[in-house]
């Protein structure tokens, strides 16, 4: 069978399309778990309890947990230098449900589930500390920055559209 210029062109285009498709299939596509949900409630702070954040735990006692917040994402580090990560679930004006995961000083996986209630500039964490063989209550308090309250700017012109200016935070 004799090859015509058009059959060679179709073969070349087909090979090119196949190569592009294979390249696209092999590329990483962002998943939905990378979405950061914006939260109006700020719970970032250093949560402390000198008796221990958990009433019982394996390993050295965790007495403070510093949380940083980016939307609904939480990153933390405890007084032992161990890292924690988690998320904020449901929220309302003063309360956020949280889930945090980390390790004890002995390498045991631990999950904290509970709530952080914010009143003014004080955050109170309560919940449950869960290890494979230990369940304990969680209790800690932190100083948190209050969320800015938007206030309209004053403009003497009746035709002007007001703009919202956040109140500066005083920490």
C-alpha cells in the first residue's frame, strides 16, 4: 500500500495528539482539599494550661499549643517543639469547631477535636484528646486578636458610595 501525503499528515497529527493527551494525563491537577475557606472568626493564639492541655496523655506533657490560622487551615507548634495541623469546621459568631492532628513526644498519633469559643480577646479551647489507648479532656486558654469590625467612612456628599474601612487591630 502506497502512503499518500495526507495519510502521513494524519499519522503525524494522531501521534502528536496522543502525545499531548498522555502528557496531560500525567500532569498533576490540584485537588479540592487545597481550597482554603475564609473564616470571620480568629482563633489564632497560644493556648495554655500549666496542668497540661490534656488531662491525661502519653509522653511529655503538652502545656501550650501555638496556633496560626489561614482561613480554615490551622498550623501549630507545641511547647515540646512538635508540629500540629488541622482545620476549622463549622463556625458562628463566637465558636469554631476544630480538629487538630499531631504526635506525642513518644511518637504516638493524637487527634484533638473540640471547640474554641472566643469572647472579646480570649479564646477558650475545650474538647477531647484521642490517642489509640487514651481518651482525655482538653482545656486551654489563649489571648486572640479580635476580628476587625468594618466601619463606613464618613463622606459629606449624599451621592457618594460609602466604603468599608477595617478598624486596626490592637494586640
